């Protein structure tokens, strides 16, 4: 039986590959969640009028990879100290959020966040929020698997994220 996890961490283009390459991942879908408009388009979301955040919905096999492992991967993809965007992506539609689907997921995410705070790894406060999941709307087809379809542009978008990861996690 599969489960789903939903994470927002800036542009969804950069959030697919790190999860997709893990064993036990069945699907990673780019989309929008957390807002008040049904079936939003990319243009609507980037206008900051829908309340949505770009996110990825990950379908995974918990017998192979745990939700806790996914949360740990998530932290390494984001700047958890930046509430209003990630790297070159600015605005509320790029805010870092762990959207939880159950009380169990919430407990795991809260425990992981507390451990990150206690680690002292970051000088600034950890501001990533943990929120109840809301309807998830798949993004347009051209956003799906962006890193594979547009490797050069993906590499350009991914530079700051990679440098930040190297600085804080290696």
C-alpha cells in the first residue's frame, strides 16, 4: 500500500529529482496546494492571488522508504530559515511548508523540525511551517519532470540550492 507526502520548498522544478531518485518512490508530481482557488493555473498562482504554494506530491512505498526519511531529504533541499521564498524564487507561493496528511505525519515532521532547531545547524530561526494538507492540484504538463525535459535550465535554477546545500549539509 502506498502513501503520499506533500512538500513545498520553492520552485517545484527543483523539488522533484532529489525525491524521485530514491528507492521506494512511486511518483513525484509537481502542483499547487494550500490555497483557496480550485484548479489554479500557473499564471494564477504566480500572481499571488490564490493562496497556493508550489509543491510536490510524492507517492511512496513505506515498506521501502519511510515518511521520516522523506522529511530528512526535504530539509536538505530547502532553506528552512527563509519564510518568503527559496533562493532566487521569492514570494508566498514559494514558501517552505511540510503539508501533513495524518497525525502520524505531523508527529514525525514536528519531531524532525525540533531536532533541526536543536542541532544549531542554522544561525537564523527555522521558519518552515507544518500545516494540514489541503487539496493538491497537478501543475500543467510542461512543469512535470522539468529537470529531465530541460536539463540546462534546471541546472541554472538549481545552482543556488546546490551551493546552499553544500554549505550547510556537507
